[in-house]
C-alpha cells in the first residue's frame, strides 16, 4: 500500500486584498509541520499541490521545516485548487439581497463568523444548481477533484509516501468521494478544516481508505492555542 498525506494550506490572508497569500502565522504553521514530519523521519516520494500561491508557499515552507530541498518529483494539479468561494458568495448575494446574512455581511465584511455562516447557505445553493453567472458548477468542481484523485492513485507503488497540499473545499470533497458523503456532509467537513491539518490515507491503484482526518499534532501544543486557525 501507499500512504497519502493530504494537507490544507497554512493560514491565508482573509480580509486582505489578496487572500491567496500566507500570513506570517501560515508560514509558521507550515514550517512547524515540516519539523514534525522530519522528527518522525517521514520521507516523501512525491510532492503535489494545486497551482495557487498559498499551496506553493505551504509546500515550500513544509520542506524548509524538514530541511529538505524539493528534489523528489513535484507535480502541479489544478484539480486540487479551491472552488471560487468569492464568486459564489457574490452570486448568492446578488440573487438574494434581502437575505439577513447578506445584509449583515455588507455592514461587517471582515467578520469571519458571519462569512462562514453565509458560506454554508451559499454552498448548499451551489450544490443544488441555484446560482447563476459563476465560474464553475458544482458538477465541474466534483469532476476535477475526482480527476486529481485518479491521478494520485496512478502514483501508487508499495511503500510510497505522497504529500499533497490543497485547500479545504477540495480536501473535503476528496474525503467525501472516499466515504460516499452527501454534499451537506462534505460542506460540514469543509468548514472545520484547520490550516495545515493533515488527513492520512492508505491507497493503491484500485482503492483508497481514510486513516485519520484533519490532525494538527504540530500545532496542538500547551499554551499555544493561537496556532490553530481555520481560514
């Protein structure tokens, strides 16, 4: 069997002009993960990420923490990219201007709790094909994540370890495909994904099994609860 370590990127820059950029804490989370993996003597045969900047920064910082250069095969797969959450929220808001959460968020645009409460409604509307003028349908998103999963399984070789850096939405859908979850359950996973949280799988070319979900042993340290974030 092969092992897959599927990691969400470090904390990005919520509320900034460019979300697709790790915060200083995001870089620290990623380095700490690399140090943790190095201490456990985990060595990877493949490194894989989406093509977003926060994916690349997280992967490099993990390698920095491991004190290893990126010398093993390094693949980019856009199927691992996040869904276009900003466009989905905007489309939902345009179609539902009287929604109480839409109105509250317009008054407090950097309130994370309001944003994620609204996002739950947005994602369900998306999965039910209720949103218009969006860059990607729910069906298309599902297909590209499944394409990424299929690509990963072609890399299966006995004893191989693969590190993948992706985003919360793509990871939750990947896990949903393994566990045959409904869209609502996938979204529940999505909204609890921690930054640099690891989900671990055993797999071969024919099957894949989830071993652990969303773990952060590198951040779960006494007196440092501030290291655990969700954005």
